[in-house]
């Protein structure tokens, strides 16, 4: 989870605009994130293909916690179908 405001310590995805397998370009909005002050777009800083989404909905995570896996080759997307992060800092609200 990126820090989308200077005081943000955690966030919650409220809407996804991309799904697994989608091509993502730099600047695309991946999702909307609810911060401590507002709901803001999470814009991608790199291009690739969305291989895994770790947050399914209404889950708050700390800044720095992974929310997705992005791969450079579309053929690599399938390798992450059953991928798990192990320990989780996800909190369902």
C-alpha cells in the first residue's frame, strides 16, 4: 500500500478498476483507496500485467504492505494464481 497522503498510515481499497490479467500502463488508475482523510486514486508508477490482487474488499492494510503483484510478461500471470503472501497484516473492517 503506497502512502497517498503525508499522514496516511493505512488504507482501504474501495474500488478496483483493473483485474488479474489486465495490461497496466504507467499512470493508469489501479484502484481507489480510502485514506485517513479522503478517497484517492492509486496511479501506477510502472507498466506490466496484473498477476495477483491480495485485497478482496473492505480490508484495511498498513502503508508498505503489498496489495498486488505486477509482472512484465503476460505469460507469467498464471504462475501467481495460487500465490500467497504468508503472514498477513490485513484487517477486515
